[in-house]
């Protein structure tokens, strides 16, 4: 792997000689880069954000139900709740229908199944009472407490409406963004090399060149597979570019390790995305993921390295160290999300609460309260999406507050850290040392920064992880730092929009949980570094230096990518045949295979 970390020494010697011979030109290039880089960042992200939020996530129509009043109700999800409540997917406002009466669910083969959700008057199919669940075919009469509906295939007029001409309301082309991002990466490498002078390591241009190559290979490969819509990946590559720049400024020796983590994260993103295609496979492995989440945090508790910045949340194997709690985030969301037929089983929700309690307990014993807070907020999001019960969540929050107060009284180190919150300038040489330096450095950066590699905050502990927002403001300027935060917010907004057309509750819950985790983590990192919130020691997704954090960020992005229902945009959704794609035919609503009639 050494060939990736070093360019030919003769080339570097020639570069150093050129730098020494042209000091004024180097200073001019550095000054120009300070203003050009923010403009490039703005152009890159404007196009990606606009495309991500402009292209609608149109709901897919899979079947329809005839109603007693003569109307029809389109089924736009694989999983549909039928009941009297206005929040149901199909609202049947009849006194004999329970608030949440039944669930009508489609599987990957196109077959439909009805589940009785504990209704008072029961469910029947063609006059046969349903005991738990039963298969439903097109044309079957579905009776909900005396209210009869008929499951019908997608009507022809709805099929024609779904056949949009090619190129209409499609995601933006990836090529302009890639060209601009490549220019951004090359200029960033040039800035860092000029700032480093003759001491600049050859790994800097090598790492950025490799990142550009990986980015282009990924997009070209996906385009060969007829995929479109690379806005999320482009945003992730932009933030990862900032991560390499931060690492090059603060710890050049770790640059290749960070690039390798990025490469592994991209691989995890692809593997997890393809795995999420099959919900049956997802259901089978949920318990294994729950065990993995518990195993990762328990292993850290038992074998963790000496505390770093107050938390013993690291495992060390030889010269390598990593944070298992970062990977546990992916396993936790995987285990906490559930398909609709499992949401109404109280046993599953109880086991999820138990999983959360074990994870939070282990993290608290490790004094990793930043990660514990992130897990707890993610638990609240998942629990609300699974139950919608505000009273229970309020009770859980009350218990959480009591637990925090108990821990603070037992952990003097954490209590001192919280005591400095809001008073860091009064303790600038003690508890507020990091935040005051981060705010001073951020103020010195202004709108465009002092230049990549020319700051001083990297000399402060955890500058490239917990205080990375201050480092971005100092070297890259407030404009780029705010754009980095806006990237995470954009992913969250897209998740909310996409979930309205989500096929399964698993995709919806997982995407909302993953984005809420990233948003809350970003808030803790940004607001903690400027003393709006306590400094809890969490990373900025994709940006902070750290291999474990980079892996986790790409893994979380896979959950969001899986819920993208735009045509050909999500690799988690199988592509239609080329013939169907040319004619605009839908995947399954009109060609869903019928199960063989049972004798």
C-alpha cells in the first residue's frame, strides 16, 4: 500500500524547487484559492441540493380497493393500514371498523396478505374468517367488521398516468457536479501542498487524486448499470473531501488511513444497499444485528483501551484503533426498524426497548455520553414511528432525565464538563480551553478562511474530530462550514419527503432514524464547539478525522438511499427490464405474479 502514499520523490523535489523559486506566485495562488474554493463549493452543492429537493418522490401505485360508497382507494405502499383513524393509509369512516383494523401487505413477489390487528369485529376474506393472517388475491372480497371492499389491480388509466416520457422530472445529470468537485479536490490539494511548502508530504496529492478516481469509477459504473440520481453520493464525496483536507492539516500521517476508511465506507454503502433490497432477508437478520449491536458495545466495555478525552470507547488491535460504537449505530437502526406486520406486536417493541437499555448502559459505563445521547434520540424517533404514543415517550424521557442526573452525580469528570457549559470564557485555561480556542480560530477565518493548511487550531487536542467545525471555519471560512451543515440538513429534508412515498415501514423508519442520528450528531458537534451545547465529544458525519466515524457515516447513508423511490435512483430497488423501461411500464403493479391456486 506504500505506493499510494508516496509520489515519485523526483517529482516532489522538483515541486519544492519550484516553490522556492516562485514565492510570490505561490502566495498569489494561495490567496486565489481562498476565494475560488468557496465559490466551487457553492456551485457544487447548489446543483445537488436543488436536484435532490426539486425532483418529486412520486408514490408508486401497487393496487386499489373498491369502497362501499362506490369509490376506489389507491394503495401506494407495500404496507397499508386499514381502519377508522384518519392517520390510516386507507381510512374507512364506519362505526363497525376499528381505529386500526387490519394491515394489507404486499411482498416482493406481488402477492398480498391481510393481517388482523386485533380488531373487535374481525376480518374475513370471501366470507372466511381470518385467524391472524390470510392471503388476498385480486378480486377477493375483504370484509372489515361488515364493511366490504374488493382488492383490484391497478386501473389502466393509472398505469398510463405513471408512464412519463423519458427525461421528465428526472434527477440532474451527475457530470457537471463531478467536474466541479474534481476541480475542487485538485485545487484543495494544491492549496495544502503550497501551505506545507517543502515539508508537504507526497501523500496529499496522492490521496486527493485517488479520491477523484474512486468517485468517477463509482459514478461511471453505476451509469453502466442504468442508475441515475447521484446527489446523495456527491454530497458525501464533498464532505469526505473536507475530511481529507482536515486530516492533511492536522495529521498528515493518517491521511492514507482516512482514505482507506472512506473506501471501505463506500463498499459498506454498496453492500448494505443491495442487501436492503430483500425485506425477507432483512427480517431474518434483524436479531443477528441486535446481537451485534450489544456485542460491539459490550466488547468495548470489557476490552476498551485507556480513556481518551474522558471516554474509554476505543478498541486497540496492534497499531490500529477503532470505535465499535460507531458501527453499532448501523446495527442498532437495522434491528430497531421493522416491517408493518411486526409493528403491532408489543413483544417486539419491548425487546427493542431492552436492546436500547443495554446499549445505553454500556455507553454510560464507558463515559461515552455523546454516543449515549445520540442513541437515545434515535430511540425516541424509532419508538415514535413504531408506536406513535406520546405518553409513553414522555415517561421514557422522564426516566432518561433521572438517569442523566444520577450519572452526573457519579461521574465528577462529566459534571465538570457540564459545569463549564455557558461559562467557557470564564474558564479559558481549564474546562473551556477547547471551546474558546475553537471560537477564536473560527472568528479569525472570516467568510473565506485563512487558507487550507494555514490555521493553528489543529494544534489543540481533538481539533480534527470534536472541534472540526471550528477548524472548517478557520481554514475554509464560514461559508464552507455552513454549507457542510446544510448538506446534512438537506439529507434530512429529503428523508422526510421520500418517506411519504416509502414502500415499507422498514425503509421509512430506518431512513428517518439514520438522518435524525446524523442531524443530532451534527448539532452536538457544531453547537458544542461554540458553547451553545455542552461539548460531548462526537464527530461531524463524513467530515471529522476518524476511520470508524467515516464507515458509520457511509453506512447510515445507505438507509437513506434505500428509501429513494425515484425511477432508477436507488440501487436498493431492482431495475425494470430494458423493454419495460423504454415503454415506461411499472415494475409489478400490472405484472405481479399470481400464486398458484391451492387444491
